[in-house]
C-alpha cells in the first residue's frame, strides 16, 4: 500500500498544475489553432476550412512588424543585461543588511499598473515634459528634436518596464556565489576584470539565461509600449494582433499571427539555449 502511495504521490502533486495548463493553455491554444484555419466574418460567422493560406498571407502582410518586434526585443534585452548586471552585482556583494530594502526598491514599480507606468513614461518623454522642455529652453537641443514616437522611446519603455525581470534572476545567481571563490581567484593573481570574466560571470550564467527568457519573450510580443510611446513607424506585431482581434474582428489572421510569433520566439529561445549550452548552465547552477 505504501509503495502504491509513493508512486501516486508525485502525480498527485503535478495534477493541479497540469489541469491548470490543460484548461487555460492547451485548450485555448487548440481553439486558436482551429480559428486560424477558419474562414468567414463576424456577421456570418466562421467555419473551419483548413485555410492554411491565412498564415502565408499574414506573414507577407506583416513581416516588417514581426522583424521590428524581434529587433526591439533583442535590443531591449541586451540593454537590460547591461543595466541589470551591475545593479544585481552591487546588491549581492555590497548590499549588506539592506539587501531586502534594495530589492524592494527594484520591485516597487510593480505596485503600479503596467499601463500607468508606461503612460507616466510618456509624460517624461513628451516635448513639454521635464526632460526635453528644460533642454529646449536652454537651447541645448533643436526645437525639432523629439523622443516620443521614435524607436528609442519604445525600447526605453520596454527596458524600464522589464528591468526587474532581469535584475532578480541575476541577483539570485550572484547571491549563491561564495565570496571566497572570488578571493581565491585574486589570490592567484587574477585582476578584478579577469576574476569577473573567469569566475563571476560564468557562475551567474543561469541567472542571465533566466533573465533573457523572462524579458525577450514578453518584450518582443508587447504592444502597450509601442502603442503609448511609439508611432505608426514603430508598430510592433503585438499591436497588429490586438487590432485584428479587437477592432477588425479578423480572428483567423490574428490567431495565425499569434502562432507565427510564438513559433518564431520558440525558435529564437531554443537557438539561444543551444548556443549558450543549457547543460553547461544547469551544471553551473547545480554547484
């Protein structure tokens, strides 16, 4: 009897999460796949016809937005690594007893709605905002200089909104590093740069890997930042999907674009994992 319970126990533990994924992920994905292969309109209804041409038509019509979204997501992710790693490093090694306070400050923006944070960022970047207005009044920038509605504004918004998602996993990885390992590297005449490159960064790779996954995927599919901070020239694929679903009621095209985006992101993630070497990362994380 005990042996049977021991065999069943792991499956019972997985059952709630499995049911949740089945009901709220697998079933909607199957429904969306079916919808992407249907034809019709909102008035006369949609029927399943296996119309695969929807995918080719959607890709050819919105390939620019797909590429732009991936590019913005990739740039934002690189900037996030550059900003988050020093922050996480300082908190992990020099935060002392105030580490919880610093981590709370990192998470503090999450106490405000994502949309409200983005709108606030818009107020900062607008021509009459606290950033450009004083510079323009002082004659330091040209009157025609703008930030809002540019790729810089959209990427800056992505970086601002997703920064905690990069800081936290890197901090967790750095927190696990024994300071004596770094001291040993310096005892072996490694300068600070070499100790960081040979010891600290490899041991922090699991955090970087997790941070990239947590930022690149949502940043590439985001539509709020490009909607609030961008213009027609910075439209991302998330905006297109949102418009097709909610405004044009073109459900097959929106569903097809969603699947294309998901497939492209999965290919990118698996390629990134292949290049980085997930087995090596997991070995480092297990140490």
